C-alpha cells in the first residue's frame, strides 16, 4: 500500500488551489476570445481557434417521464471513487 503523508495532502490541496486559480484565468481569456467575434487568434507561442458546433443530448427528465417504471431498462450504474480536498480550520 502506498505511503501518504500529511505533507502529501497539503501539497495536493495547494496544487488544486493553484489549478483552480489558473483555470479561472484561462476561462476569462476564453470568454473574452468568444465575445470578441474572432474565429482565431495567434500569440507568439500558441494559436487559439474558436470552434462552433451543435450538440444533441437527451432530456433525462422527459426520458424518465416517457419510460416511467421501465427506466431501469436504459439506466447504467458505474462505480466511482473520488478524492475531496477541503481546507482545515486551524
């Protein structure tokens, strides 16, 4: 079994906080690019392309209504394991 230390958990929390901050900054730039009306923009090192596409999805509430008690015929359950990290109050 792998050894996990308190320092590992603190490192994980700090990394996740940094990722969150970076994601917010990236999302802001993406939102401004979309709002600019440009289809693409080149930087010195990278290029960005705004992609327009249509997606189709199922309305699960309507599917449940239509199928009623037969909904289990089309449901799929999968196991999921996740890690949640929260700041401790000290």
